[in-house]
C-alpha cells in the first residue's frame, strides 16, 4: 500500500525557514520509517538529507521526530502509525543543519564535560580491571545508551535552558559515578552539583518515555541526585 510522509525540509543556504513537503511512497506495514525515507531519497528526491548508519538500532544516528515523538527511524515500523500523513521532523531543540540532520556538537560537548571515561586509582593492572557481576549489574542498563540524543531532544528542560547538561550526559555521568572501579566520585559530583547539572532535572520523565534502548533514564538521574544528597551536596 502507499503511505504519505510529510517531511520537514530546510536548507539554511537557500530557504528563509523550514517548510513541509509530502511524498507518497509504497510502504508495507513492516517497513521501517527509515526504509521509507530511503525510498524517497533514492526514488523521488535525492536532496532529502538525513543521517543514518547501522540501520539496526546500534549507532544512534537516525534520531528524529516521528509523529511528534523522538525516535530512531530504523526502529519504528509503518504499521505503528495510523495517521496519514506520517509527519517526520528533525529532533527538536537542536539547530537544523539540513532537513532531518541536526547539529549535535553541543550535545557531545556536554557528554565530554561529564568526563565519560573510567578514572580509577592505582597502577594500571596487567589485565583488565574486573568487577563483580553484582557491581556490573548496577550500570548494565546505562551502558546500553547509544547517544542517539532522543532523550535530550525530548526533555522540556533542554527546551527552556540550553546550558542544561541534559539526560544523555547525566546518564553517562551516572554510569561512571556508580562504577565500582571508578575512584573519582568527588570530582564527578563536583561536575554534577550545579543548577545546570543534575539539579536541572525536574523529573518530567520524557527521557524514559522516548529512550529507544528502554533505559529508565529518569530513575538513574534520581539515583544520582540521591547519591549527591547522601554526600551532603545539593541546593
Ligand atoms: Fe538515546 Fe536512550 Fe541514550 Fe538518551 S539514554 S541518548 S534516548 S539511548
Ligand atoms: Fe543506526 Fe538507526 S541507523 S540506530
């Protein structure tokens, strides 16, 4: 059957502002939204610009707003959408580079700001640093994050405050703060203990709602707040 896609188009080099263009495309119920967008690019309009790589929910590059919800185009099937047309827009709260591609430079700067690497103590061991299965289980869920930016784009605080670290960076901070092999708790808490840091989170929970890896981002951010409060930090 054919489905209609209403896609936001914007080329800052040519256009005064964003507009929409509709495309009719052959789409089976089990086709993914990404398949349909690629069909449009390949068969109708090669100027349509989007980001993708793995096409299997691993790389996190095809986050976009599909029917008003941040999602990975490679993980959503046509049959999930009853509305016609299906509206596809770039992730909100980021500058549009072109069409469905947004500028994620600031997103990755915030990610880097939380020092997303292990900071252990002592000599580097000859073999890997080990941890118990129980300790690993604490961070297992957070490790699934593929940095797709869907949570940060969907967060109402991101919309209000461009300096807010955002749920993806804060989740990465959780991943190291709660890693039994890490020894930089004080430094890490110092980075997070700020109005634009963990205290910027007001617990809306949009992050958890949209996460394509089913991570309970909000719960991990709440645990981070508790850890800071337990150590005498907080507003
Ligand atoms: Fe994407 Fe989920 Fe990671 Fe947020 S927490 S960046 S929504 S995978
Ligand atoms: Fe890699 Fe969708 S293209 S996650």
